[in-house]
C-alpha cells in the first residue's frame, strides 16, 4: 500500500483527485475483479475535428495453459458481472478510469487515437497513443 492509499483510507472522496480515487478503488477491488475472471481491459478511443470519445471497451479472461493469448469476454457476459465500484458497473468504471489517462486535447484538429490497457495480472497500465499530424512541403524548381 502506497502513501496515497493510506491517505485515502482516512479522507473522503471529495478530498482527493478523481484519478487518485479511481485508482484507490481499483487497487482495493483488484482481487475481486480478477476472481470474476477479468485479467485485462482495453479501452479504445479516437478523436478528430474537435470531438472524440471512447469507441470500445474489451475485457479479457485468463489465458489457457496451451497459449499465452488471453481470451475475449463477450460484452453480453461482461454486462452480467456483478461488480460495482463507487456505484459504477465495472464497464463504466474502466471507462471513467481510462479518461484519466487519455491525453488532453486528443481530439483537436487532426486528432489522435489510442488504447489504454489495464493489465490487472501484471498490475500495470499501458497507454498506446498515436497522433495524427498533417505536414506540408513546399519545393521550388528552376525552369
């Protein structure tokens, strides 16, 4: 348990940042989430032209003994996982937590896209982010 977790145990939700509060909830409920069969969550986002949103959330279960691949959990199954964190269903919780890691301004101009991956087994969060960049070149040729 790190210092933030120790502090959060003694304070109210309104006394810490949203990111700190959501991470605290994740840490406190990590074993419960894994016991429900979820070991990884990917949240995909995309934005351009000054608007953007989360496109998709994908949940994965433990891989089989014969492969290192994780297994996809259909959304119809995820919807029935009875885990609520701070009043949010597990799907909504990971969406809200992902917003805390998506770079600000990802939707401006040409925009950007990416994936926030919550690897619950390894206890790590990966951000894969791609910027869309528009470049112009000007070349002069002699006649």
